[in-house]
C-alpha cells in the first residue's frame, strides 16, 4: 500500500481511539481496531459473528471483555468532557 496513506490512516484511527477512549497509546489503539472490526462484523454479518463465537468461546469472552473495557473508557471520557464543558460554561458565566 501507499506509505503516506498508511500513516494518514493510522493517524485517523489514533484520533478515533482518542475521541472514543481518551487514550492514544498503542495498546489502546490496537484494542479499538479490534473492537471496531468485530463491531462491524457483528452488525453486517451477524451469522458469521455468531458462528465464530460458538467456535471460539474463549475468544468470545475476550471480545466481551474488550467491549466492556472500551465502553468503560468511553463513559469515563464522556464524563470528563462533560465536566470540562460544565466548568468552562461556569467560568464563562462568571465573567
């Protein structure tokens, strides 16, 4: 593939991970990639996801943990963003 495209796409995925979880470390970015791919497969080809889950029960548990972790990070990110926006709004009103 085109190395420029590869870098630009990696930057896109990293930004997505940051907006989703608040983190940009390599481990989190890799988790977000797996989460996004599995999420897409689950929605676009549910029979394939179901078959895979039945064939690989241990991996299914790992996916479940991954989804819970991403959800938790996303909720924490949203709460932090909300607190930040509330704090900024309070400061703006005080001026």
